C-alpha cells in the first residue's frame, strides 16, 4: 500500500471487521484485525497499518478527548482515564523572539500520566482486551512504561516493563512502580530492551504495546486531529508546519496517517497538510541522518547518549512510516545539542509551560531552523511537547536556578530581593528548585511526587 498523500481510500476486503483491517505497508498483504495477534506482516515482516473503508471527516467528530475521534478509530471507546484534549498554548514572547507569524505549543504533558503515550494506550489496551491477552509488556525510555502501567491497571491486566538500567528518569519509573507494573532493568539500551520484548511477544508470552503495534499509533494520530481543529478554529486556516521530537518516530507516523485519512475523506486538501518536521538530539539522530542524506532506510546507531532520555533511541522502528511522512509533506529533520535542548526547556518555562528535556527538542529545532532560514518568518508553526517537566525532576532541577539563602528577617529579605534580579526571575528559580524539596507533594497534589519519593526509597533499599 502506498503511503503517498494522494493514495485513495479502499474498499473493505473480506478479512475486514466492520470496515477495519490491517495492511502491510511493504507488500500490501491484508489481515483481519482481531482474530490473531500480529505486529508485523506474516509474509514479509513489514510494518502494519490499521485501515478503514470509510476515513473520517471533521463533521463526524463529537465529544472530547481521544474518543471524540472514534469515527477514525477501531472502537467507540477504549480503556480510558480519560486522555487527549490537551492545550494548544500561545507563546507570544517566544514567537516574537524566534521571529514567526504564529507559534503555538501542543502540550501533551497534560495527559493523565503526563505524556502523549496515553493516547496510544487507551486504544492499545482496548485491543488487548478484545484479543483476550493476559499480560501486557513494553520496552521503554520511561513514558511508555508509565502509560502502559496506568492503563494496564485501569484495565485490570498484568503489566511488564523493560527499562535500560540507569537510563530512565526517576519520575517515570516512579509511575510504573506505583501502578504496580513489574519493572525489569536491563543491562543495555532501549533498543536492546525492545529486542527482548519482541522476542517475548514472538513466543506468545506477552502482548507488545510499543509503537511497533499498529493500534498504538491510532490513538496517537488524534494529536493531529486536535491540532488541525483548534488551529482552524482560532485562525481560519491550518498550520504550515508541525515540529515534533523524534524517538521511535511513532508520532511522526501517526500524524502523517491522520492527515492521509483526512485527505482520503475529502476533509483536507493536500495543499493544506502541514509540513512534518522531526527533531532529534545530536547524540541520537539516526532519522536526521537518513533525511539529510536522502536515504530510504535508517542506519541503526548502537551507541546513543543525550539528556533527552525519552528520545535516546538509536533504531526508530517506525522509520519506514515516518520518512515518507516527512518527505511527502515537504518537511525536514534536524538535530540539536543537549545545551540547545536545555535552553529551549528554559524558554518554555519562562512562558509558564513546563516540559521534560525531550519535549523541548521541538522548540530547540525550530529556533535552529529559523536561524538557517529553513523555516520562514511568515510561517504558522505548532511545536509538539510530549512530556511534563515532572517526568524528569532531576533535569528540571539542573535547568533551574539555585535557591538563595536569606536571613530570618523581613527587612533583610526585602533588601536582598531588591538588590538582586527581578522578582519574576527569582520566583521562577525558586519554583524550579521546588522539584527537589519536601514541599513537592503539596505543590503537585501528591501524584508524581509520591511516586518519585517512593522510588527513591525503593532504590535505597536495593543498593
């Protein structure tokens, strides 16, 4: 099946279930969606996509959140917390500083477990229940494990997560632990963890819910639907470009699929499709290498390192879907340094939007593309931020300012604050540092903080 924007909608084959089926993007082989467990093509091992004989239009969407878009999903509703309906922030100071016509930030860190992965899990765990599987599993750099653990718990299912030892932010491990997942720390990187989980899935021991699973991406494509709807409501037009962090390239693939389906249904013209632009950290940039060199395939990087733990991935499994998405929309890809990522994290925080490092990669990439002229001043841009700042409290602490000791005296405090920088700047430093203070549970209502402190206690017992 072609991944071109112009590919027409198809009639349902005999194997379809209520107009839904799986199809290989390489050889076109078609499969029933819920009869057997499969993640790749039986014939050629190519990636699968979920297909619909009746792609959705905007008029069919109603309600709120991910399941507003059930006209373009396999079910009416899934295992839900609920998720979706995340803010599309205006960024006036950052927009002016970068020099753009419009800039909005789609903050997926406002989902129930603090990342975009919840969108995929509400669909994926529902499919697992449909298939009657007993044990869910994933490899993770953190956010996938947190989301799977929460949605597995919601669905009353056993959950197993494999994490690269010492490479996952504490806030994310805390969530998986608190939601009662079994956590296995592997002496290897994320790609090694994924290799093991795929082996376990092939043996029938677990149901794999990494983004190799085509149903995961169905939930994630609703990010694209939401961006288009809200941007059009606010401005009467769609964004020119969407910039997003790239790890396993699931979101790039998912958004491209959303746009293709809207083109197929006639709801969106090909000329209105935003340019998909991927950003990776310099220490983990195999997709950027492929895009910049014009390669049809991605070369696996065995050694990857970056402060942006959520995108510390050297072998993006969704590259065969994502590369056409970038190229066929006129987009591009760029890598950024850890220093540029941290600077962008601070830029977002200055506008009141708190994100983990990987999320800030999108803004760091935008700034770099604007400086080189690859993004024009007349563009309307949406940057996707994928995870909440409390996902990685250590990184938030490091990026923030230092606390300032003061005497126990009002006049002395007043003298100190007037002698230093602006009150706003001092306040922002104190808020950043609060991430590591005993006051954190009160500040965030207990949620992530309790898990984080519990994780620290657990680690101290194990060491």
